[in-house]
């Protein structure tokens, strides 16, 4: 299982992740991306959102603990 990681130090709040995978990502009150439901969108959709992030703040980390940020 891949864990979706958001680096809040890098996130610039463009919202691209919420456009590509709206059931997985949201912007918090600080306009930073966060994972609201790691299973909200199909894995391929989440991969597209990660690839579309203009700041590179999103990544997929192989992790069997199923822990999500």
C-alpha cells in the first residue's frame, strides 16, 4: 500500500491536488494540502494528483503500516 505524503513546508496551496483527486485531498484553513481520505479516489487518480503538484509537495511512499498524513 502506498502512503500519500504531503510536505507542508513545500506546499504552496495551488489546489491542483483537489482538482485531480477531490475525494482524497483538501486544502486546510492555511491553504495547505492535506489528505482527508486516503482511499477517496482510485490509486491512479492519486498518482496523477501527485504528479500534477507544481511544488512537488506530494509524494507516494511505500508503507505497509497504512498510516496516512
